[in-house]
C-alpha cells in the first residue's frame, strides 16, 4: 500500500488531450497484441519524472513510451532524455498526422491512433542495470496492486 496519507498516482492525470489518449490506447494495444507487454500509464520515476507509458515484457524488459500529441507538445518538452535511464528501450509515440521528421532519429518512434499502432523506428536497446530493474519492478508491482485495490474498493482511501 502507499504510505499513509500519500495520494496514489492516477492512471490518467487529466492533463492528457483527447488526441494523447487516443495515441495511448493505440500504443497499449500494440504493446499487448504484438509484443505481449503489459502497460502502466503515468508511472512516477525516482527522478521525479512521470512516464506516459511504461511497458513490461515477458522477459522483464522495460520500454518507456513518451506521447507527443502535437508539434507544440514536442517543442516545449525537453524532459524526455530523463526517461532513458529507466528503460531498456525509449520511444516517442505520435498521432499519424504528426510529421515523423521532427523526432530525433536516434530514438524509437511509434505512430498510433485509437485503434492500433505501428513501430516506425525500433529504439536502440540499452539494458538497465540489474539493481535499477529490480527497484523499478518492485515499484510497478506495488503500483499495480494499489491501482487494483482502489478500483475494487474506492472508499478505502489512505
């Protein structure tokens, strides 16, 4: 359980645009259907950042997907390099209409709508150190359990 009095991180934090939520849905469908990954959204990281989507693969691999729903969204956000130390692969995800050439060529890229997604460019693999992977997996297990608890018993707020 979360610490006494601590607020659980929401599954969505109500800042996402409808376009970002459509991209999120498509990416999560791709991750589950094509790669057998389970996805978490809005995952707080130890460096104070929050991952839009954090996907865990069947062998424990961790991918972070940063959603960029518009050109302005990409232009104003310079925090994305801070996610790379918490994953084995890092991707940007964009709606189909957003120009793929605005994204750094060295990063993974996914195009997604509300129904599906496709990897346009596979991200390079940079394996996490084992201690960081273990700490992150423990955090994800607890976060998932807490989110399920709140869904099952919304009146039991700590």
